[in-house]
C-alpha cells in the first residue's frame, strides 16, 4: 500500500492544530514510528503544537530497554523531546496484557500532565479498530461497545487522540519503510496466547467473506452515529421521568426516583439507557451497571413486575432498585459487600 503523504497527514492531524502540546506514544513498532515521523514533520510549521514523545518500557523482554533507547535516538534525530517511562514493580501472573495496558496509559497520562496537559496521541489503526470490535462482539457488547475505539476520548484525566483510526496498518508500515525509519516488531504481537492476536489471525479469513477492516471501520462510524442519537434521547427522557426526592430523605442520601410507567412507553433501548443513567447518578464514581446482560435482565424483571402490578426489589452493581405498585422506581446506594443482581422479591 502507498505511504501516508504529508498532505494526507495534515488532514488527519487537523483536529490537533489548536492544542498547546502533543505527547506521542512511541513503542518502536512501525505504526507508532510512522506516526512520530508524520507528526514531527507536521509540527514544524508555524503555529503548530509542540510535539513530545514517550516510550513505556514494560520490562517484560530483555531487549525492551535497548529498543526504548533506539526510539530516543530516533526522536533526537527528528528533533523531538523524548522520555523513557518504566513500569516498575511485580508483574501479574495472569491478565498480563490488560495490566500492561493499564500501566502504560497511567504512565503516559502522568507524563502528559507533567507537560502541562498535553494531548496523548496514539497510533491505533483501522486494523486495531476491527480487532477491537471483534473482541467486543465476542464479549457480548451492545451498541455502545460496537462503536469501537473513538478518535478522541478522555482517559486518566487527559485527552487521548487517535488520528489514524481510519488508516490501514499496512500503509503505516509502508510509510516507515519509505522514510527509512528503524522499527521493531514485538513478538508478543504474534503470540496466540493473547486474545487480540487470535482475532488478528482470523481477519484474513473474515476478509475473504467480505468482513474487511474497512467494513468494520464503517460499521463503527454508523454505530457511533446511532449511539449518539440514542444517548441524547435517553438524556432527554431521563430529565422528564426523574421525580423529586421524597420529603423525608436526608440531603446527603444518594437516592433517585423515576416514573417507571412513563419510562416504559419508550423503546427498550431507551429504557436501558435511562436506567443506566440513573444508576450512574446514584453510584457516581462506582462501577456503573456492569455487563449489559445484567442490566437487560434487571430491566426485564422490572418490566414484567410493572405489567403485573407487583412490587419488586433487586440490586445491581452497588445499587438497590425498588419498584412500587404505584409504578415509581426508587434507587439508592446499597451497603458494603453486596454486589450483583439478586432474585426478584415481591
């Protein structure tokens, strides 16, 4: 495939032009090296944000320290300030990739804050987006999960930008090769013990049947459009069905009441989203509503009880949910050490 041209890169980076500073996450692989070079060239123009770079050395492979030093050397050649961030401490025996990812973002976010709130820029590609969507499909994600990775989110208190989400990985490899840039290939990216690697291996077979990375990318865009519309409708409905607090409630109690009968006139997707908003309002800063299946089961039980005129009480992710015979749904935070969805009680 053809390399990414400076003109195309300028269009991809347009949304970053108003930022004060950028922090590029550079692992040393072809994707991040290509992003680094493109951003370094783009950032030389007058009025552009200052570009910095950082590499996280997870300490999981003997050669990782040497690779981080090589990235630092490349950054020096490109005129970009660079720091090596170390993941210190013991490493988990299971869930290593997930924990390494969490540590990586925490370290990068800390560096972005040190730079005065720089926007963190990563080299996630169209291929990464397709793999993410396949993983979420397999894990039972709903519409919001099938939006995939977003091109701009807040993470660890900083802004994370992914300007290359629509670009195939092969074009970034071609970009690095065309510019004569040194890069490394992490052997863990081909280790079938990791779920993402297994899905990566399945992509060529899926592409033969039309499920290409481009198709997944387009689906993500459509799901994002659908998700935005449903989210806005849910917020509007939530404002309408939310009821005043009971007169005897303490001011500091985290309680919330909904007109559940009125809510049931909405499509099921909106009912689910409104209840999720209510749960977040009661358990702000908590664990939300957990997996979508648990929320769906809870809503179905509430719906059945409302139709039969029964009272019902359930708990979901740290919140007690009680539906009265009058159709009013009351939510409040539950006590400690009580989690999950419990059987309905009339």
